[in-house]
C-alpha cells in the first residue's frame, strides 16, 4: 500500500508554525528510524501499554489500511514493544507506520520491513504479556497529545501530528 502524497515535515512546520490552537503538534526529536520506509503518513490509531506488547501485537495483526499505530509505551527503555515478527506483520497488513514511545528489538529484521518504524531505542529484552492494555484513547507521547483520528507525518526531519489531513495543503 502506498502512502498518501505528503509535504515534508519542515514545509508543514513552516505553514503551521504560528498555530497556537494545538491542532498542529511536533514530537520532540528523540525518535530513531528502524524500518525501511523513512517517510510515511496516515490517520492515527493509538494503544497504551507498559512493558507489555499485547495491544501492539493485536493492532499490527489487524488490517492497517494505511494508518499509523502510535504506541504510548510510557517511554520505557527496559523492554521492547516491537520486534521482527510484529514489524513484518505491520508491513504485511498495510500499516503505513508505527511510532513507539519505547523500544524495539530485532533491528536487522526491522530494517527490511516495508513500513515506517520509529522508536526511542533498541533493547533486546522482550515484554512479558500480562494485560490487554488500552486502545483508541488520547495518549501523551513525550509530552505531546496524540489522539485517534489525528494525522501523523514522519520523514527524515521529524514527526508532526495534526487534527486533520494536511498533505497537499500549505
């Protein structure tokens, strides 16, 4: 599945730099690129889990339909919420991207997955599956609110989120 045409995040920031309404947000520059797709965009689906990737697995094993999965992992650097198998599932099921406020593992496998993957760091330790977690709720990613249905844009310069589609609009 191809990503929708999108403007560069720098151009989006130029166009919306004076937006004080909160409709346009920029995530802090703390995310590393792990997938083979460095530019991606799509409507947001959210999950919230802490050191337990059960809801991540459920999401990426479902139809992505060009959406971006945003995972509030609480910024934990102690367990990986996505690895090679789940990265391959995200690519196979049509997710445009996965942004994780937490860690990933199987970095060499993720690098060949045809999906955008951003996370804070890599950590070889897997999660322990204990709970279901939460899905489709507003989450805070590095202090920035991200809501289901928002649009996320990611490229080499960073990640921005808006309350509506912005591709092709200046």
